[in-house]
C-alpha cells in the first residue's frame, strides 16, 4: 500500500443534497485510488451538542450516503471540523506513514476547508479534487478553491490526476464512420437486474454476459452514422483517434406532461469506465437537449444493478410518463428521466 490516501469527508445523509451532483465522480475517484493501491478513508462527522439535530450519532442522518462506494473499513469519526482532530484518523495516518492526501467530499466551506488547511499546516502534501467537492452554497466553490490553492493545496479535477487525455467531439463525417466502433469494447458481466414484481422494483438474480461482436459494433456504428446526419446529435470521447465513449440524443419530441427527447445511445468502452467519461458525455447530451428545447431527457436504461446505479448517480429517476413504444421495444429496460 502506498503512502497516499483518498479521503472522503462527511458524505452523510444529513449533508447538503448537492452531494448528488458529485457522488458519481467521487465513486470514480475511489475506483482510481483503489486501482493505484491508495488507502481509502471515510470521515464521518458527529454533532455532540444537544442544540443540534443533524449528524447525531446513531441516527440515519449520520450514516454515509447510500450511493457512496464502500471499499474499505477505514471509517473514522470526528466532532470538529478538521479530520485531524480524530485521534483514530491521526493514528492511522502515522501508522501507515501516509504523507500525501487527495481530498473529496463536503462541505467546501467547513470540514473540507479545515481538514485541507490543517493537513498542509502539519506538513502533508494535499490535493483537493475540485470536481469531487461540494457545498451547501455552490456559489462559494470557486472562492474556496482559490483559498485552498493560496494555503498550499494543489487543486485539480479528477481527470488531471488519472492522466486520461480524452478529447470530446461532436460526431460528424470527419470523426465517425461505419468502422469507428471496431475496437470498442462493450462487455458487461451481469449478476443481478431490477424487475418490477407486484408493482415494486426488486433485484433478482439474473446472470449473463453482454458482449458486442464486431458485426454488432459495425451495425450500431452504421445506425449512428445515418442518424447524426438526419435526426440525432451525437458526441464522442476520443483517445487519440479511437472513440472510447459515445452518446446520442434524438431530435424528436414526445410527451403530454413535458417535452421529452430520448437518450438513444450511451456507452463507454470497458477499459475506460470509471474515469468520468460517461458523466462528461451525459452533461454534453443534457446541454444539447436543452438547446433543442426539451424539458426532460428520457432514458430506456439497462436494468442491471450496475447500470441503474450509474444512472442514479447521474441524477436520473423513474420516468413520470412512460413512452410505451420504447418500453415495448426493450421490455426489460427501466424507464427513466432526467430533469434538465
């Protein structure tokens, strides 16, 4: 284990709901840290004052948010802003000779601020992963990032640390053709899927492996090539000339309660997942949907446990209005929407 640690601060149920905007990115940071053999540490805040009602020990509000990936048992409690005030955390740092920290979590104006400042003051090297930090007041984030840098922290986005040099382009004839997906790896091992039983969503054991053949890749590429010239907009993530992620949105509107457009395709090649590529493509699609005049993005999403968790982390929820044509086309998909 290296002398580096990723620290996730105070992502608990009582924290600002703005955490939902970063939780997917934080989970990707956890995957990156684990792949690089870093210590992964979770910090929980407890309010011990009788005058407070949030973050009380033993309550649901003090528990880590359910979407957060738990990959280690390194969970430490504190009752003050700085994580260094936790004796157990300080002892863990000393015992494992940790000298370098990557900070994520909340709140940028409070516990993230105090922890980062005091770690630098104590002589540690501190990186604040800016797109993995949030606050109850999002308008203060830029001010806080400047503060961190002034105090000696390095402030960068997750992609800058993962060394993923990805270019994002609007798909057109110059960058996409029928052979563009020849090296794309659409592989997924599924063990559980969501199914509606007695009008309730439950996870059921349903193991299978999904893997596109070269023929399927070319068929899908040809379909995308046709539609981006007519009635869809597409975006791609490129590693040099190779496309490693793509997403397309339809120009056709539907819906009685809102103006929906469909997220038609949304894929990231297997070896490039958990690097923020999917989130970036999703953001680009949402911006395009807004430009088209839509209120909501409609998704007929893969029902696997992992796929649904990814959509949930992006902020998607069950569709309020079901497109029966899309639902019948893929009866095992989960019909979702994202409010733009």
